[in-house]
């Protein structure tokens, strides 16, 4: 049995939310199945010849599974590649997973005859079970979180149990093009500002219990890893990959400040001298003690999803944030000489010129290392997507759509400002971000 795992890419590199990154999700799955299957990972973000690489990998006499991970932006290219694989090897089992496929599992199987199954949510346990079932020729009904065809019917099995994050092996980074990843990283903010050239991604937690209207996270349960195991992995990637920095990723990293403080203490206890950045922090739950401990343990940058400078828009997004608290968060972080990455979402229901101006005012008054903004997109699985479906029922039967078109329709329906104005504000924020970089 051979398994090829593919991280798709967006063909239009100008669209929002397309950037390279080490595909930890696929690397975790690879680590969980490599004892029962030969495994290859293709990262289309860094492999310029990924179509050829994929064709080379599937040119095998072995039974073949090809798994695609895609979000809404990278889904069209994943479909093209999947169809190419099926035409070349009709017996290959094509599986999709990720944020886009999870909520649209039934629709994808109805619309795409060359896709054989979908894994919903966390993939480590279900994908291993799928490989075993295909290896042994057993019934797919026992594979949790799997949606598949059974005759003329589409069947969705019950959800698999969520994995204990501490029980998972380290991601199979040896199957990733790490040196290419490091090379691409030299185009990043972190290299330009901090000269971090060998940054390695490490996952700290999964899940988020919040209920923001734009979010398509499938599993709401917040789960953490043992801080000691996280720091052990820090040490591992320093030793094996000569990492000079860590990109600590998670959903709502500081939801439990006690856990996060313990993580910082563990870094200090193990006397690990490495810089790290925190990605996915809650801008509301920040205090001096936490930021001080983060700085002492080597954190040089933290990314906050402020989303808006308007309380009206924060309430519209169901963020459970107080805009008044943002100034304190920024001041505490700046006072510890920790750089801030700030992200904003424009176009929540009810957005108007006044609320946009409040966001711009907040950005201009704040000392940010980098600023990014995006238009709110009704991503499948999000609350705002289901609102769109209630108004435009035809969306329920579509698995691939024009992002530009759906964003325009969304703004026309839900916002009190034009799509053109939102794009103008995005461009102004982009200018402010470039200006902040020029200061360093």
C-alpha cells in the first residue's frame, strides 16, 4: 500500500489567506500511518513542479491512496489534481479532508465522482483506520468520521474520538521539504525583521470553544498538549533541523493562562535558548504577568486577531471582545519589547464607513510590527455561510464557487457599505503595514 498526501495551493497567489507553511496536519497523519503504508507528502506551496511530482509518486503498482488537504482557497486546484490522479489510476482511492471538505462532505461526493471519501475533522485516527480497511478489504462502516459512497447512497459514519494530542507521534517532518520551507521563509516578516531563517512549526493545542460567525473550525473542544512534551519537541527540532526559532501555532493559545504560563516556565526550566513567536493569541485575555513570562522565555512576537476597532463590529462577529481592552493589550505587549502582529476582518454584518474608520483609527494609533486584513468570507461551516445559504439556497448544492462573487454578494446583503469601499480600506491597511515594516 502506498499513500500520497497532498497539500494543495491556490493558483491565484494574490487572493487572501494564501501563504506557505509547513503542513503539520499531513505530517501528523503521515507519522500515524508510516508503519502500515509507504508515505509521501507533496507540499504544493513550495514544490514548483508539484503536478509532475504527484504523477511520479502515483506511478506505482501498489494499491494507492491519495489524500488531499484543502481549504476553500486551495480547493479548486486540489480537484484538478484529484481528477488527474483518477484518470491516470482509476483504482486509486481519492480522499479529501480539511476545513472545506468537512462541512461539504455530502455535496462533494454528489458533485465529484472521482472523489471516493471525505474525512471530517481531525484526521489521524480516521485516516489510519481507512488505510487499514483498504489494506484488509474490510467494510468502511467502521471508519469513524468518514463520509463515503455505499452503492448509490452517501453514508456518513459517526465521528471518531478526538485524539489525545500527547499520544500522537511527532509530525513526519522528514517527509516535508524542510530546506525549501526554510528558503521560502526568507520572504517572511520574521526573516526581514528578526532574521529568523530556520523557523519550525510546532503545534500546541487544537480546538476553540468560541462561536465567531466567520470561523469554520469543526471541533470546538479546546485541547492542549503537555507543556513538557511541547518543549521536548522544541529541543528535538533544534537538534534535528538546526531550528533557530519556533512558530508556535494553536487555536486560541492563551485561553487557559495557567497552562500557557506553565509552558513558558517549562522553557525556562529546561534552559532552552531559542526565540519563538505565538500565533493565534486571544487579544482579550492578556496581562502583564503572562507577557512578561513569555518575553523571558524567548517570545519575540505575538499575533492577535483584533478583527475590528469597532465594538459594534466585534459584537456583530460574536467575538466576546471589548474594544476598550485593546489599548491595554497593545501597551502591555509593547512595553515588554514584544512585536505585535495584528489581523482584522472587514465586512461583518452591519459594517459601514464609520465602523471601518474606527478600525483604521485604532491601527494608526497602535504600534504594530505587521498588520493584515481580509474581507469576511462566508466559508463553508461558518455561521455566516449558513445565513447566506438561507438567503441563496442554491449555495447548499455547490462545493466550488467564485470567492470574488460570493464576497460581493455577501457585502451587498449584509453590509451597509460598498464592496469597493471595503477594498479601499484593505489597501490602506496594506499601506500602513508596509509603512510599519519600513521603520525597522
